[in-house]
C-alpha cells in the first residue's frame, strides 16, 4: 500500500521505466531498475551497520552517486537524513549534531578530519566510511555492500505526510544555523509542483551542480527528476568549464546555476547548450538577463522566489512573461498561497509593498527543536518570510528586499536591493552590496561596497552619478567603497552583518 515515502517512487519507476537511464555520475550510469536495486543494497548495508528507522543520520560528502544512493536508502529505511554542509568548520558541525540529535554519520574520505572531530565531540554512535579512511569503529561502505546477498530487498518504511523526511540546516546569517524540517508531504507537494512548473518529462536530462546539502540541489528540481522518470546528471565541481563540458556531452535540458558560474560559462571560447530548454538563476539585473537571453534565445530563463523553509521555490517565472514582466519572480505555484501584508498583518492592495507570507503543503512546518523561532515566524498557518515584496495586478511577485536590510533614511524605507540592481548595471561593476550606515541628519544613508571588473577604472563619483540617473536622490549611496571581495556565508549569500561590522 502506497504511503508518503519518496523511496516508493523508485519502485514504480523500476516497473514502468526499467531500462531508462536514471542517474549519471561521470562514467557510471544506472537505469531505473539498477537504481532501485542499488538503493536496496545500500539500505541493507546501512541496516547492517546499525542505522535504524529511529536515527537522524548526517551525510557528509560531495555530489556523487553514493550520496544520492544513501539519501534514497535512508528514506527506504525510514531514517531521517541530515545533509551536512561541508563548508562549515568542524565545531559548527558539532553544534548541528548536538542541536539535531544526530546519532549516525556517513562520510567521504575528504572529510575524515571532520568525522574524527565529530566522533570525539558528539554523541554519534554509528559511523560509515564511504571511502577507505575509517574513524574509530567505522565500517567501510564497500565492505558492507559486498556482504549483502544478491537481489536483497528492503521494504519501504510506511510514512505519513506529516512524518519528517529530513532536516536541512540553514546558513545562519545572523546566528547559529536552524534545522528546517521537510516532511514527506512537503516533498510530495514540491515534486508535483516541480514537474508541472518545469514541464518535466522522462526525456529530460537535468544537471545537478548545486551541493546536495542545499535545497537548490535537492529540490530545484532535485529528487523530482525521479518523479518525472527523467535522468539526473551529477557534476562534482562548480567550475564553469566542467559544467559546460558535461552539459554538452550529456545533452542537458535543464539546470540551476549561480549567476557567477553562468557568466563564466558564457565567457568560454566555445559553448554548446543546444539541448538546453530551461535555466534557473536568480539575483541578476534585468539588463543582465536580457544579455543572457540574447546569447541563449532558445532557453527559458527562470527567476524564482524560494528558501529552505519553502522546500525550494514557490514562484517560477513562466515562459510567456519572462520578457514582459522581466524583474518579477513569477506567480505562485499551484497549491501555494502567497500574500503581502502590512505591519498589522493585514493584506495590502496590488502594487503596495509589505512582508511576503506563504502557506501551503510544500511549506516546512517549522524549525527542529526551536520553539522561539517557530513562534517568531509562524502566524495563523502562515510562514513569515521576513522579505519585503509586492504583488502586481496579475498576481506576480516582485521582490524588494530583506526586511532586516531595509535602510531607514529620513523617514523613508530604502531597499538596498534596488540600489544594488542599479549599480550592477554599470559596465565597470562586477559585484555590489549595499547597506545602511548611521547618519546624524538622516538616521541612515546607503553605502555601497563595489567590486570592479578587471581593468575597470570607475570612481565613487562615477557610481554615484550612475545612480543619480536612475534613482531618487535619497536612494543614491552617500558612500562608495571599493573592495576586493564581499563576506559570504557557506551558501554564497553576502553577509550584510559582516559589512556592517
């Protein structure tokens, strides 16, 4: 009897699409029949190592087939997976272990030092080495797999929609990372939405380059690739040349890319993206998006509004409006309710800015072991994003800024993101971040931190003059500081608190 366990999807696809390619990792390839059987082997191996349905299991590794197989095997067993951010320091990892209550760890050879620290400093009791380097009593995954009988089968654990599937720890821009709960029902809702919004079919070949500890790697469309019966292609690096090569060789039809990786690909002397039909990337100025469209006219360019708490995106820009509503983030997914409210939680009229709140079956029910954060971010069934935006007459979302990043200047709310979009259009500018700094007359004024392109010679006055040509005077940065780099968290987001410090 079907439940809400995602691993059951593999059973179905192994019957319906047994011979179709499901997973590609370099030279290694799996059909759906082979993938389902290998997930059984991995599930049996993890059970033999002592992993149980009651465990929270940390997974510390790069984007490999083993990582995907382990996530699917944990779902089959019924354990809760906790994909771990390998960019964090070992002491930060230990905090996550203690806060979550992680009792088992699966780790790659690259992270054996972290595994040793975690084994010594936390209550983890079961360790499995994906490679050759063992820590303490850890068993090697290869040995565990070799011990399984041919054709071993592990039944899918029965799961209800409200049961926890995994925890994803957010980047923690202001404090410790928070564990976002994704239920089995969240995954089901997101996968159906991804298939519909991205028009996925069994003929798609989707490249996953975002790390699998991040919601973009796991759910944009991530595991929904298997729901569609399509092919997941992994890339272990973030290098533009590697991604471009794999996209050409594997005839990739869809992918999510960070803007800087996309720009690096477009600078390559040769680039074959002839099979590509959609590209999901966010956070760039409309002029930059138009430039990309000129280079890739056959590709649907998708902007989005999403976060870990929303199980990835809740809006994707549709192909019909990507030019007429350029700068918007799309209309809400089916089943997602999105509102803009004022400071008194009252809905505002179209075109009026306010806080973005969201509800629906793909929205996380809350943070793990964090009642205070849940009280602060939930109200009457809605999740309060902390972001400021507006809805137009057609229901399309336009992002304004993070509420905490709004600059209060002379009684006006100034969106740093708006100033950043304007400065980013200057031909000499590579990257920019804007914050508010104290001012005796205006309370706060904007300050821009700018990284120039190599060989560029723009001055602070050049940047200010450019802003003055596009913005109200009170929005023009009073200060412009040129820097070599911007402080970022482990997911690549600019740390505004670092700039303020």
